[in-house]
């Protein structure tokens, strides 16, 4: 598969003058970013685009980035799966990952000989921090023979203990693949709600693998998804009451939720899917009004790309980790080649296989 750079984001060959950069950002971000901020942001974006060309760097931007960054400097944007595929094929010498640490680690595993930078050393993840490699080892002991699927929102040492990785966009496909291979029990970590929602979608019982009686529970079942108890600090905040309140206030709106949300939220919305699925749905839909139950920056980014669609601005939940990635720090990362992602050769080697398996499954 060949990826082309975004036509909506200028590379240095297209950047022209600072004024042109500012004009482009004003046209894209009108009504999304305060007018007085755009001039300041444009100066940063122009210098980043100049410097990335000078240093043969590529910038990857996750869908949760703030709009001023998302729409000015990334060469590619998307969800973690799409950006993983892109990072595996880039010819750049430096990869700057505007996302959180587990994403940058994934890029490093796929590109061990390249320099991978993350703009902030505070860009962690509640899910990645919610499970350790030792936890995975203990689950393997408790449920012998069950393959381990690790959500991509895990650190590289956890991936190294896994059989497959997945994203919110292809988790169901990975589980189906394993079931088709004859496995009846699958360990799916670390997000409790993603695992529960996937089990519900596939009509498979869910077992709370972190509880003492889970071994007996799994033994009584012919087939099961065995989960873990970590949750996303953002998606855990959405409630069924939130969904019903939006439905009452905006009866014609299409409601979309990320599968890391609580099952009772998922049951009430019109569409469930990862960030890529949400972006594509809004882009292709003929509906005019949407509410996203996910990190709120994403709705702003979609609104900037789809000015004919109304995104209901009731979301106030920003990921505290994603919010640490700024244009200022992205520039510093390139200027100083700072916050390099470093992994041991052993971890890189062992984490590569489950990632490769993930990339092979659509």
C-alpha cells in the first residue's frame, strides 16, 4: 500500500510565505480556533514545516491533536492503526509522532534504525499504564493456551508479551481471526470496556480476568473473551445520561461513540467505532448534525474538514496526555532532536511480531 501526504496540510515545498501559511490556517480554522491565536500558531507551524524539510523528518498526527496543530504540520493524520501502517513505510530519517508515548514506541518498533521523537515527555496513557508485562504473564499462567491480544494502547514491553496487537478499529477482526483458527478463549487487554463491547458485538461471553474467580468462570464456558480492568480516563467519563440528554436536546443528530466508552453508552448511540470510522462516517453521511462521544478535539478537527456539517459542541473532555502535545513542543523536538524513543533490541524484536500480525488484518 502506498500512502500520499495529506493534501490539506502543506509540506515545505508548498508552504510559501509565512503569510500564506497564516491565510491557509485562517481559512481552515475559522470558528474553531480563536482569531487572535492563529497568527501566533502560524509562525510556529511555518518554522516546523521549514525545519522538517531541512532535517528529512515526517510528522504523524493523531486524530486527537489540537486543531491548530492537526491542520498545519502533520504530513499524515489518522488513527493509531493507520499511522502505524504509515510509519512502517516512511523513508524519512526522523519520525515526529504527535500522539502519546505508546504510539511513538510502535513507530520505533517498526523503524528501529530511525530516530523517533515525541514532542512531550509527559504524553502517557491511562490504558498503557493500567497493565504491565508481568500482568500479562500472570494471565497466561491463569489461562494456559489462550492467545493474548493487546490493544495498541499498551507499552512495548506488554506488546512483547503478546501474540497479537489490535486497535479500536480492528479489534473485532483480530478476535474473529483467532476464533476461526480454533481458539475458544482469548485474553484481550487492557481496556475493560473495549473488551466488553467487542464480546457483546461478537456474542461471546466476557470474563473479568482480574478477579480471583475468573478461572472458574472461564472453565464453565465453551468460548470467552477474558478481559482486564483498565479504562480510558476520557471515555470513562461519558454516561448513559449524557447520551439521553443529547438525544433529547438534539433529536435529529447522529450520535457516535468510541468503543472505549461504557457498554451502556454504546447501547444508546447510533454508531460505534474507532476514530477512523467516525471520521469517514461524518465525511460520507448526508446528515447535518453529529455528536461524538470521544476526545473533544476530534470533533473540532472534523468540523474544520467538514464546514457543511454541524458538530454539537457539548464535549468538554480532553485527554490530559494528548493535550501535552503542542506546536511549541513539536518545534522544540525538531530543533533539539529531543525526547527520543529508545527501546532495547530484545523488546523491539519481540514486539514486532504482534504488530506485524495486526497490520496484516484489515
